[in-house]
């Protein structure tokens, strides 16, 4: 068989591959909607075992019959609470004690000093796990929003967790829909064909279905941990990276159709040309993501395998399913702009990117010097980034009930009321530790835990409860428990109580967890970032068979990363009005920006090396830029747009991550890969391939002189 369908045997193989994948898709498809069944968004311990807050949590288990997480119900009337309000609080407390998942009896309500608020601490059984959201929902049903001038809100750690669970539980539908629409629109613009966009989108959808199946099975077997954050990133990563790989394969296929009569022969040549770069790119991202396994935080370790699984599934689909679809589509898939068998390579000599390549050749040194300076100037914005732990009121892009309640608590109470810092100390040193804690600025009150935990705080003092020779002190902070000021107080508190001889004091609680999380995140950056860079350097050296080129490429990506964070620092502070970025943001941004950003340099430089073998280095740089410029820029726009879809989620940390990746990818594709890298490679010439054999040939000079 001949003609646009290729030889009969190749066509049958392509049909068999497509049918096999459609069967796989039919099986895997439903699992994309079942990821929430195996996702974990509860407050399970995620700190290292040797963190002080973790040790405090272990000690806390001996002081309670059941571990609980507090929901803080705050009743507020600005004109002053009435007797009827107090009766309503008492009635609500009696009903709340009967709610499944609430550990009764409830402690007495805590009145504010100004008489305008009452705070009810409702302990929720920590064993409820993911069902804590349901328990808090029932609490909110009992209390209602208030009426007649009395406002009611459920806040505290349990209220915050419930709001987070609600956000993540609804992540699948809106995010997937937005991502699909973004990819569809961009593919229509790029291809300007009513047919061709179907193939990349169908392959990307297949990638997501297969990735969802693998992730579901691994999470159900407890081999990986899936949370809402990882689930959202998986969606945009698979569609973004998958569409990138598809664009590269389609572009090379279109190019080879000009050189080969049969689509099957064109696909074989396209696969041989594009697959090494796609595999190297995907391998770089996978290994970079797996470096997160070195993290001391379970939340980071969870993201690495989930995202790496998604990329592995995407590679498998894009190197098998998509080529088979394209072979079956033949030249007609590109209608109305079908490529002809004319041995032409119009992009190498004509069009926008050929003109950009000519400009780079004429002004190579000024181009890389100016772009380097501009990126360096953007990097100055790093001073505006402001790494911090986002407070509860800063965590969401919209005002949730937990945020409203926390603001009410801060207006009428020491902000740490209801979420105390816990200090465990030897019984004989309890007095000295209490005195040391009270002397710390930012500490509002220190109270020992007694046998009757529900005793009124203003009642007569009772003997502290002793467990294994230790007592527990509840330390109320003057600042909100998730604020930077509270974290500073906890650090000072630890210094103070650790100085008491023989106390063996351990400080824990909600704020202490934030402190230890921030410290662990800082440690992870120092450990993981160098490992990621080393992994990328090895892959580049193997792919390009050189040492100078990988060093230069990594340097350009690091410069791009610094410029991205600098620009984001300005955007977050002066445009979005965010208070800062979470402690985990720099590491996540680095892994995604560097691993994904190096992709485009791999696409470019692998083609440059291929052309350099035939034409010489400088000519190879220009041809490589001309023929890959359009597709790589399109791929960057797709990836930037898909990560921008994270902005539909009302969480500041994901909006910041999506913005950073989108901005960074655009800087990489438009500035770094289009101008900086080609100009550097052209200016350096053959030495960029040192110590490979390309560095020892002068063929490029011969070609240039002949021209």
C-alpha cells in the first residue's frame, strides 16, 4: 500500500497502537475523577521525627484520653453581649457536645475583657482525619452565622483545616476544565487548523487518564501520598508538559513531511529526531521531581513521586499514542495548510525566527550582554519577595469563615487564645519554667494543664496533671498563632525554657509546628537545590557530549530563575498585595522552573548539536534557532497558560506558584532560549562543545566563509 497512508504494515501497526491505547483510556479514564477518594488533606504529622514540635506532639498524647484539634466558635456583638446571647451560647454548647466527632464535655465559654465576645472551644477528635471537614460543617450548622446583630464564626485550627479540605475536595472539575480550555484555545491559535488540535489534546487527555490510574493505584497501596496540592499540580503539569512534547513531535513531523513522500517514513525520521530531546527533557523533570524525596517534610516528599508519575505516563503516551495518531492522520491532519513533499525547509531561511537568528548572528555579543544585564536587574526584585509563613488570614484569596472568625478573636482576645503553645517539662522544674515563660515578651498567659481540663480559667488553681514525671503548660500568645510575631515568640520561648537546668523542656503546638516547618523548608533548599543542579548537569553532559555547554545552560537557567523570583517579588507585593510567600515556595518554584525551564534549552541545543554535525557550530546555532523557535515559544506559552490555571483556586500559595512558573517559563522561552543562549553559543563557537569532538573541528568556519 502506498500514498498518504503509508505502507499497509505500518498502517496496521498504527491502528493497533491507537486501538490498544483507546482500551487503556477506557479503563483509566474514570480514575481521574476518583483521585479525591485516595487524597489525604488531614492534619497528619508531616514534620521530621526529630523536630521539637513532633516530640511535643508525642508527649501530648499522654495528657489526653484522645488527641483533639480545636474548633474555636466566636460569638461577637459589637454593642456588648446580652443575656439572651449568653443563653444561646450555652444552648449551642450543649448541642455541640452531641455532634459526632466532638469530644465532650466542652470547657466553659471564655468571655472577652470588653464584654463584646464569647469564645467556645470545641475539641474535635483528631482521629476523624479527612472527616474533620464534615464535623466542622455540622458545628457550623448548629451555630449558624448569627442574627440580630450577633455574628458567629467557626475558626481555629479545625476551622482552617475544614476550609482547606473544602477547597481541595473541589479541585478536580474547575481546574481540569480551565486547563482543557486553555490548551484548546492555544492549539487552535498555533495550528490554525480545525483538525490538527485534536491529536495533541487527545494525547494529553490520555496522558492524564493514565497518570491518574497510576497515581490512584500507588496511593491506594500507600506507596505514595496524594494531597490536594499535589493533585492540582498533577493536572496542570501533565497537560502542560504533554502539550509541549506533542508540539515538538508535531513540528518535527511536519518538517519531515517536506522531505519524505510517505507519512510513515516522515514519522520514523521525526521520532528519531525528536524522541531523544523529549526523553531527555522528561527524564530531567522526573529526576528533578524525585529529588523532593530528599525533603524532610512529608508534604514535599508527596509531591515528587506524584508529579514524576504524571510525567512518566505523559512520556509513554506522547512517544507511542501520538505518533500513531499522526501517521493515521497523514498530511490531511494539517488541513488546510498541508505540508508538501518538496524537500523544503522554509523555516531555516524565511519567517520571523530566521530573521531573529540573523539578528543574533550580527549582534551576538551585545545581545547576550544586554539580556544578562536585564535579567540581573529583574533579580534585584528578590529583596521584595519576603519569605514567611502565610497567616490564616493570608492563606486564602477570599474571606473564608475561619478567616472571619480569627479576625474576631484577634479583636477581643489575646490572639493565641484557643490555640496555645504547649510546653512539657519535668515536674520539679515546672515553677522555674513557668516563670521563664511568663518573662518572654509576647506571652499573654501561662497555665498548667490540670486533671480537670474543663475547669474555668479564672477558677481556683488546681494541681497540675503529672504524666511520667512531666507536666504540661499551656502558653497563650498575644499574637495570632500563625503570625510571624508568634513564631518569633516561640523561638524566644524555646531559648528561655531550654535554659532552665534539669527541665528538659519541649515546646510544641500549632505555632511551633509552623516554626519547625519553616526551618525544615530552609534545610531542604540547601540540600535539594544542589542535587537538582547536579542531576541536570549530568543529563545535559550526556545529551550534548560536552561540559562547557551544560555549565552555560545551567547558569542561564539560574539567572532566569533569579529574575523570575525578582519579578514575582514585585508582582506579589505591589500588584497582588500578598504579604509574602510561604517557606516552601522557593523550593517548589526552583524545582519546577529549573526542571521545566531546562526543557526548552534541551529542545534547542539538541537540535543545534544535530545541525552542527552537518553545518558547523555557528551555522548550526542559527538553523537550530530558526527551525525550533516557533514550536518552543508555542510550547512555553502553553505551559505558562496551563500553570496560570492554578489561579482559579482560592489559595495564595498555589496562585503564587502558578504565577511564578508562568512568568518564569515566558522569560525562559522569550528571552533566555530565544536570545541569550543562541547569542552565547554563537559567540563562543566550537568551544561550547568542549571536550567533545565538535570542539576540535573548524567546519563551521569553512561553512561561514563559503557563505
